C-alpha cells in the first residue's frame, strides 16, 4: 500500500534538522512540517521575527525560513503532539561521543536517539515511517526496531536510514543540489514515500536506495574518507615545511589526477566540526567491538594526525616567539571550525588557544559570527584551568583591529573571507615588533605581508 505523506515531524531543530526541514518545506509546500526540540531557547530563536536571530547562521537559510515559516513550516516544543500528528518522523538529534561509562571517548552516545524512539512508541496512535537522519553506528536501526516493535499496540513502524551529507556553511546549496540522497530500508513502500519527497527537486538517478546497514555505514565511511584526505594532506604539510616543497603546489599537482580529485586537499591547522572526529572515533570503536584491530588502528591514525597538526601549530608559535608566550598578547582571528558558520564544535581554535593558555599567553579572539560567551563555554568545557583564570587570560573583541592591537603575534585559525580584506598595514603599525603571523589556513598573501614587515608563517610552506 502506498503511503501519502501530509505531515512530517522532525525531532531535533539543530544544524541538520533546521536547514533540512526548511528546504523540504520550501520544496514541498503541500506537506506540513513541524520541527520540534526540547531546547525552548532554540525553538524561540527559530520563531523570532528577526531573521538575524535564527539559532544557526547559514548562508541563504533565512530567506527560506522567511518563505516557509507559518505557511507549512512550524517550530515547536510540543514534541508529543507533532509525533502523534505526523505520517513521517525524522530523528535528527545529536549523537555526541560518549563521555561516561563503556565506550567513553569513543562510542556514540545514543541516549537521545533512544529517548526519541521511546517517545514515538509511547505517543503514536497511527502508523509511522521513522527516518534516521542523525549519523548513527551501523545496526542502530535494529535497536530502534526492537523498541518500536515491542509496544504492545497495533501501530506499525517502518524504519528508514537517510543520513545527511550537508556541510555547514554550504548547507542550503548542498540540500538543494546534493551529490546524492541515500535511503536505506526494508519496506519498499516506505522507501518509495521518502524517495518521492526528494524527487520533487533531486534527479532520481541521484537518489540511491540500499539496505539499512549499508546506508548507516556509508555515512560513517563518507566522513572517515573526507577527514582522511585532510589528515593525509596535513601530514604532507609538515614534510613540506622541512623540505622546501609547498603544500599548495603539491595539492594542486596530485589533485589534477582525476583518480585523486582536487577537493578536500586544503592543508589546515586541523579539521574541526562536530562530526569528523566523533564519527571516526565511532568507526574505530565499532571495528574494535568486532575485534578488527587493524581496521581500527588504520582509521584511528586520522585522528592522531589531526591532533598532531593542532599541537604542532601551537608549538610552532611558542618556539618562534623565542620559546615563551608568557604574558604575550596573541590575537586569534577566527574561532568557528570553518568559515560561514557560527558553529565552534571541535574547532581547532579551541585547542590551539588552550595550548597557548597553558603557557600563560594573553589571548584576544575575534570571529565575525561567534559571540564571546561561546568562546568561554568552549574553553571552560575542556576543564584545563579554573574558569576565572580563563577569563583573566582571554578577551573577545568585536573589532579585529582592536584584537590585534599591541599583539606579538596573530594566528589565523578560520578562513573567513573578510580577513583577506583587512588593512594589514594599519594592523602592522599597531603591533609589537617583530610582528608574527601564523596562518593556519594559508589565507593571506606572503609577499604583501612580508613587504609590510610581518614575519609570516603558513601551514605547509
Ligand atoms: P545539534 O546539536 O545542532 O541539534 C540536535 C538537537 O536535538 C538539539 O537542539 C537538541 O536539543 C535536540 N534534541 C536532542 N534530544 C532530543 C529529544 N529527545 N527531543 C527533542 N529534541 C531533542 O546537532 P546537529 O549538528 O544538527 O546534528 C544532528 C545529527 O546529524 C548528528 O547525529 C550529527 O552527527 C548528524 N549530522 C550533522 C551534520 C552537521 O553538519 N552538523 C551533518 C550531517 C549529519
Ligand atoms: C562534514 C562533511 O563535509 C559533510 O559531508 C558531513 O555531512 C558533515 O561533516 C557531518 O556529517 O557533520 P562539515 O564538518 O560541516 O561537513 O564541514 P567540512 O567542509 O567537511 O569541514 C570539516 C573540517 O575540515 C573543517 O574544519 C574544515 O576547515 C576542514 N577542512 C576541510 C580542511 O582543513 N581542509 C579541507 O580541504 C577541507
């Protein structure tokens, strides 16, 4: 029997749920979509008439929300009502690395997923298609099934896996024009119902259907492969710095080989974001749980290389500043884990700053989209020192020129375009001499900066 989808509920109005449902609502005006979240502040922000106050900064998103909100896109904290009314329920809640008990520091914490499944089981009075949108360990659908199929009621649940591949900063474009949409499942009509939704704007040959387990595992594998490319080029960046090779030239030379391809070969201070590390740790944990030690060790190296890259970037600052940064002002330009997002989760900036703070540096942070509170929350979360000490050593400025004034060194940790357009001559004249720049993104122009009198270091040069 074919399914007719009139109402969709999405549990979790975060970086994935928010943009994904906004785009589905825009493309399918006849489907009513309710995004629910237990975080009342987040829902209030999604409902704020001032679109600049949406909880997520993502280019192009506010226009889509403006178009669909109140028409067929709604944001609510009433999770139960939205579940009950929906024909299809997306679960898009967070799946962070576990920070307690078995699998601590490695496994994905599935408590939020399980809570959703139990809530759906408790509330549903009609048949539902339940879609895993969150990134989950392979075989999670089996656990969901056992919760949903043992309610004692006559309600039928069909579980699909539909992992999301959007990247932050380009989420809207990625959703409107995805390389592929992946749908895993067992029930043909349920799969078809979701295919039909995406087919409104995605070519059918880009909509891939697989079994549940391939779909779940493909998501972890995709992130592992992407992160592995970054760690691979970052490992070569260190060799470039020793040998006179230039990592940008090497990346271009290898990337022109169509078998390798040019994307994800940008050397950096290390990858960040909420998912690469979490998903690889999870992959390593799963491999170990099947006693596949070589597989686990192979992927773990991607994380170890990334940790090394962040550490050596900070070490280089300390060594170059005559082996001490104690009491020296260091300006950090960029706190987000990449440009065009206000997300700072696992940002390399946090770890570089923490390392410099261990050496008693005075840190001044500027980021165009990250508020001061967030910087402090990120540092406090590491628990490296008393919160009061962090506040004594760290300042956040809303003005980049202010952040750089009287600094001994500037570290560029996010590739925000605006950094390229600054008046670097003005910055130089207000800094201490020698004036160091450590470019963790190879964003700026060496010749221009050296002419202005800066001492310029870039990753991989
Ligand atoms: P997020 O933390 O931004 O959003 C998750 C939201 O779920 C939070 O607002 C939280 O309050 C809410 N939530 C948790 N449990 C709930 C419950 N029981 N009831 C109601 N609300 C609940 O996370 P995110 O970045 O959107 O990631 C969500 C999932 O998508 C993760 O599994 C992640 O790995 C995956 N993913 C993320 C990205 C990305 O770019 N951020 C991309 C692809 C996949
Ligand atoms: C990544 C994937 O690209 C998405 O496909 C996936 O859906 C998402 O993770 C997820 O599952 O969360 P995202 O983390 O938002 O997306 O951003 P990326 O563009 O992948 O960048 C991740 C990190 O790698 C950033 O810190 C970025 O600066 C760094 N990076 C990326 C490099 O250092 N070099 C590169 O060449 C590319």
